[in-house]
């Protein structure tokens, strides 16, 4: 069965796509532009990752008005990149978009790169959210689309080690979108163990 892999260009989703490839799962990488400040850096990271690992080029869906209207520190440079980092509804938007795309492309599942629930900072990173989202989206589409989070039992340290062992490099995770990682955003701080 085929899966839509939500690929952000960051380490977690890049590892997730390689794990799917390792088990022989047919996948369609999907990149969603929801208005994030780092959109082009992320998309380039996703494309380069797919090229390097022999995956099909990521399909890009552009919904930038979401992040321009429902703003946060990851979509609006006037807001604090950490204190205002929560973008309400982001993971639901990603899952709904990916699930609708999965439905249209006869895929049975969507993969999202969430780590262990103990690392959750926002309400849309919990197990309860994932269960509820899968139920609601399946009801909305009239058939089940499974939502999987293959990194759910792992910490960032685990992900870094697994990625290194597979030669995953050149990913982009900084929310600020600059040439060099800012060192202050939530994504950058994850690497400062």
C-alpha cells in the first residue's frame, strides 16, 4: 500500500522517508507551503533529500495565505520566533491536505514526523490529537486514511543517530529561514542537547 510522506526538508521527516524506503513502502513525498518563513530553504532541502535517496521529487502544495492570515513566529518575522511559535491548526492543516492528496492518489496512509509524545510542545503533537485527527479526516473523506508517526517512540538524540547511520545530511530545520541556522528557534534548540 502507498503512503504520502509529509516531507519538510528537516531531519525528522527525511529520516521518516528513508525508513519507509527501507521497508519497501511505496511513497509519494509531499511538501506543504503553509506560509512558513523558511519555505524555500525547506523545499530545497526536501528536493535534495529526494534526489539523494532516489525518491520521487516532492509534490508541492502551496497554501501560503494560511500562515499569512493565521500568523505565528514561524510565519511572521514581526512575531517572536519562540514565544509565538505555535501556529494554530498547522498539523491539522498538514494532515488534512496530505490525506486529501492521499485519497486522490489511492494511498492508504499519511506519514508525519512527530517524535516521542514527551517532547510535545503544542496540543497538535499529542497522541490524542493524532487519534482524533485520523478519525475526523477519515469521516470527512468517507474512507480510512491511516495517520502514522513512525518516529513516535524516539527522541531527537535517537533521530540524529539513526539519520547519521543512514547518511542523511544537508537537511534544513531552522524556522527563521536564514542562510545559517539562527540557533534560537525551537528547531535549532532541539539540536542543542
